[in-house]
């Protein structure tokens, strides 16, 4: 095993222990798409969920039952219609819908028992009819009115895992067919969950077919890795007139959940082995995350960050991309540096050095190679450019030997060494022969 592989393994172990300590005793609500239940990887997903439970995380499960309901209604030749993504649940169909919902929940509970995890299915949801919308009577399709929060917390405190079928009852005992996605959202907000998961067959949110805010990073394979709350709101507004389907619904629910106190919402692919563990115990994440708090942010560097920043820069110094810096170099210009932090771990850094003639140099940009595809470098440069605006600089420049194309995409243009401020020309390294790229700063 080479040093890089060992370093990555050690970092993974450190991250996992950090997250276990952080989330022990907190509540996660996990909604599982019904079509995944027959998937070959589903037993592994259940095993992973059991593992989380045994680690001391309070897990609440909401298994979807749409496919199973379709199967049973078709078997008994009971017609049904779907309008605006909602099933018209007739009184005739409700006994069969209940049968399907509880059949799915019982199946999940059996698999949990095989993993030595005690679970319980309950009737903790009070519901009411959707009623008539746009002239359509949705009959026995309902929406959540209240939850028996005290009872649910008691179940969790006893070390049991609550399972919620997509059925609710009114005060007279009449059953209603509920949306599993809406049910999971309500449970997460009422229980003040730390995380809400939507485990789907499609995986994260794809950008294709949507208007995506410019600030949102889209991966090379077309997935959106994360939204801030403001970006999610912008996404919802930009696509509100489209028939967007479940992906749009999930972003909307995630946005509402974050506004009501759920720190993070994750949309992940249930067909990928270990996906839910990777999403929880890695600060990189592999699905789409919508977050209300500053999960990842750029902030000023402090003294405690210096060893981590030097370690981050080391491979780039070895390749000749960056000039070597010492701890003293960083300490002496501490105020110039910013770092990109994810859950307490530094994954990027950069600096803005001020010179005469209202010019600044963006320097020392380094991003952990494992996270290079997440747009961290661009966020660091943007942060430093905003800092230049506050400092009332008229332009910033970079000196680079290997990343000119990348900076050009960010609006930097090639220039002659002569444009550099006098004091920077005096320290310019002729042997490195770095290219000079300049970007004007708009003062609004």
C-alpha cells in the first residue's frame, strides 16, 4: 500500500469516528422508495440501516408502497387514477391499499429482525382528507394532520425503530392513503430530525431538464451535488411552471424541511452498495444534499489551521504547481488566507495578498484532489474576489505555471509581467516563468 492510499484510509477512519460521535442520539428519518424493496441490494441497505441503529442513531423508517399498491389493485382488478401525482383512493380500494402498505412495512420489519434490530409498526398518524382540488375529489387520499410525537419518542427511547406505513386515520378511525414523501417530511420536521433521507432508484437530482442557478455546481455526469437553502429556493422558483415530477417535489420538500429546522436533506441512490453510509460518514457525499446550515463554507484561516493547510499544499508543491511555504510564511500572512472547511476538515485554501496601486494577488489555491470535482476552487476564488471588492481593489492577478486555462474560465485574462505592482515584479521568479493573469474588480 502506497502512502497516498494509507493517507486516504486513515482520513476515512477519522471522518467516520467524527461523525459517529456527532450523530449518536440524533434522529434520522429515512424514506425508502417502494420499488427498491425487491432490488438485490435492498438487504444490504437494511443491514446498513441496522448498523446505524446499533451505533446509537435514532432511525425512523418510511417505506414507500406505490408499486406494491399498484400490484394488489391490478391483481384484484380495481381501477384507479393518478392525477397530479396523487392516487385517487376510492373507498372500495382502501382495504387493498392498507393491505399493500402494511405488507411492505411487515417485510421491512422482518428483514430488520434478521439483522437483530427490533422495530415496530404503529398507527401514530392522524390524517384528514385532501378533499376537492381543482374540481377533482381525491376521496380517501389524505394528508397528515398531526403525529403522536410523545408515543413516537417513547418508542425511540426504548431502542426500537418505528416504521410508518403510508396510512393515517382520522378521529373516527377512517383510513386515508398518504404520500410517503410528505409523511417523511412531516415526521422529520416534527421530530426535529438531524437528517432526512430520500432513498430513491434515480439517485441524486439531475440537472437535465431544469433551469439550474449559476451558483450551483453540476458534476460531469449531470448531477447536482448540493444546494444551499437559498439555491434550492431559486431552483424551485425557476422551475415552478414545468411538469418536473418527483425530483422537483423532493427539492421542494427538502427546502421546506430545512426552513423548519432539519439541518440536512439527502437524496441518494438506493441501488448503490453502502451509499447511505458514504453519505453520512464522508464529508464528500455522493447524492444530492440540501442544507440549511453552513455545512461547507469558506472562512478566514486561523492559527490552528496552519498544519492542515501545509499538508493540503504538500502534493501541489511536489508537482511544482505551488511555491513551497513554511508554517512561518503562513503565520506571517495569516489574515490573507481563507480555507474551505467541511464538517471540521480543511479541503481547500487560498490567499489574497494586497499590493500597491490597489492591486491584489490571489495565490496558494489548493484543493484536496479527492474533492476537486465539487467546485471548491471556484468558491475560494469567488470568496477572495468578494474580499477584494471590500478592500476596494481595482484588480487582482494570479501567477500560474499549470492552471492558466482554469483561471481563464473564471474570467482572468493573460497579461504581461509589466502590469504587476513594482514590489511584486521585484520578487517575480524568472526560473518559474509563471504566466500572469489579471481580473478587474467591479465595485458595483
